[in-house]
């Protein structure tokens, strides 16, 4: 299994753990680790099938650093299903939208670790990691009703969960935006709730200094040109209820025999 270092500086690293869910029936998913001054965070650590391998890889990346946080962008099983294992084997705290703290226990959450599952308020928050302040920013309805992204001000990486996901791609970086759009378009039109939510998110993140946008599925976008193309594309994309309103009809009754 491969590790890709997306950014490194003295005392700081952003590492992509890739390929852990490829080759099976499950959707491909990326895991990411941020390390700063001896403390670490793993983002969207995944389900039971990848848990052992991702835990081992994370501990290898951390080295002597301590895992402080699990960040759970929303409630999907490819993100939260193995939360109990992570909390039982580390001292980390897990952060997820307040909407989902009562749902994660349905995946199995031991009472001994339940107090370390923390809720994120709708407006987001700041999480201190080894002296750097990570921004946890709202991304509600993109696609979950309680959804968050993480911005790392050191690397200037914005981690966007399902937003920016691409399907059926090789490699880890998108370098030709126009050629990449077909790998994103169907997913975003169906999974993102509305263009209004997209525009609100784009308006918010344009205030950030973004060097890379890194989704949970598929390829990431690097550099101002690719980041700008992606934001412009989202800003104009009809999706969700905007394109599905016509399906709100009662199913036709079968022909009487």
C-alpha cells in the first residue's frame, strides 16, 4: 500500500494513505493524516475491512507523534464504521456533526469510549493540533445534512470529503480539468443536495488561501488554476433537487390483469 506525502515542512506533514479500499465491492476511499509538532489527526478513517491496515499505516506515519483526533466529515459507513476500533486502540477523540453523535453508536460503540465521541456545532469550530489551528468548516447538504470539511493553514490544503469526489480514475492527482469532469459530474449531480448549497460553500471557501483541494474519493486538485476551475465548476453546477424535482411522482400502478 502506498503513502503519498502531499506537503511537508519542519514539524508538519500531510500524508495520503491510498489504495486501501481498491479492488473490492466497496467504493474507493482515501484516508488522510495530518501531523503537526507531535500530534496527529486522521480524516475519515473508514470501515471495518480497511481498519487494520489503515491503523497500521497511520501509526507508521505518526512515528513518535500521538494520534489526537479522528475527524468524521459525515455519517456514511465508509467514514465512521470502524470508529469504535480506533477509539478502543488509541486515546484519540472523534469529532462529527452533532446531528450524528446518536447514530454512530449503531455501528457499535463501547460505553468505555463513548465520551470521546464529540459533536461539532453547525457553525463549525477550530481544533488545535500541536499548536496549529485547523478550521472545521460547514459543508452542510454537500451531501449530508450534517457535513464538515477541514482546512489546514500550514499546508493550505482544504479536505473536502465527498465534494470533489471522482469515480473510475487512475492516479491521485487531476491534471487535466476538462478530462476529469466526466469522472465527477454524475456523482455531484446526484449526491449534492442543491446548487444553492454549492454556491454558499464556494462563496465561503473563496476567502481561504487554498493550495490544494483534496476529496475523500479519487483525485485531488493542486495549484491556483485547478482549484479555481473546480470552484467555478461547482458554482455553476445544477444538482440534487434542482435536477430531480421531476421524479417526485407517485409510481404508476401496474396494468390490471
